[in-house]
C-alpha cells in the first residue's frame, strides 16, 4: 500500500503547502507526509517488518480520517465546536497538576493515634460493619505433626510463654497459620481455610470459641478470641486505613481551598482582574 500511495500522490505536492515534504496519503483535503512517518520504526527493525509497520500506520491513518470526515459531515456545527471543551480541559489539567504539586510539598501527613480516635468517636455511626469480623488464632497442621496436645493447650492460653512456644511450633510444623490476634479478619475469609460451613454465622460465633477439625490431609485449630457482627460498630483498628484516608483528604481539600482563596485575595489587591458591568 505504501509504494502505491506514494506513487499516486507524488504529483500532488504542489497542492499541499508543505514544500518539498512528500505526501504519502490523502483523505479529502487532509494529507499524511513522509515526515509524519519519522520515528515510527525502531532502530534495527528488519526492512520487511518496517514496510509492514509503515503500511499499517498509513492504513490506520486513512481509516481514521475517513471516519472523521464522515462524522464532521453529519454532526451539527454546535456539536463540532470543541474549542471551549479543549480549553476547559486544558485549564482543569493545569490546575489539577499544580494542586497535586502543592499538596505533595505542603500537606501535613502526620496523623496521631489521638486524632484518629477523636475522629472515630465523632463519626462512630458511619463505621458500621458490612460483614462479620473476627480476631483469631489459626493453625493448619499435617496429620502427622507431633505434640498436638500442646497445640490444643497453647492456642487457648493467654500466657505469653505459651503463645511464644505456639509461634515457634507453628514455624516448624504448620502448613499455614496466623497468630496476629490483634488483627481483624473477615469471618468469611477464615472459613475458606477450614473445612466447616456453618449455615448461621452469627449463631456459630456466639456459641464457639475453639474448634478442631480434620480432613484427609490436615488438622485445623481455630480459636476465636473476639468477634463483631455485621451491623455493629466497627473497631477503630479495623477502620484505621479508612480514617487516615478521610483525614488526609479533608486536609488536602482545606489546603487547596485556603490556597485558592489566598491567591484570589492577592489578585484583588494587585488589580489583576476587572469585572465589567
């Protein structure tokens, strides 16, 4: 396609307004020039591949221009007036980029635990749980794991030495485990790791603290230290990331609004603008 188009259109050069730049394609009064093809071929590309890439580029350009011409012919003038939209978009992009730069350089990102707790207490009703969550100790052991009776005792213990021994045992023998008992997990996620399927999750949580189950390969131990039911207030620890994001976003908007107001005041004082009535 490239060589055919080049030959057909080389005689059109006098009409293109681009001097000696040779056109390679035309759709109505729109031209694609040889100079427009510069840079589309990576260095070292095989000549046959280069020709295919150029042909494809030219064909895509022709197709696009055909569709643009068709659209322009069938759209009303007011629908084709993109100048104001382009200007608005450009202005918005410039402001957005500058404000992001301002936020990165001036936003205070330090949020104390006290501030988070204060925000949580004031907005506690906004943090209702959508799912049941739990604090647990969980261990998955091969059936031939040793000293299982110790696991049964340690997993329910509140003695620090027992819990350290349980962690060491888990590191040496468990297929998987999590003992971060201060962390909150979705109860539905826990159920994926243990072969049980309670029909009523609330009833199960209210009536079970410790559970041991076997399948053909593993023995599972689950100790439920605490739980919160769907619809109840969410623990602050479970919402810490959300609260942090909310506080930071409020600081960001306050910073931007204050800066905009300050710039406006300066413009008023400097006589930067006039409003004609």
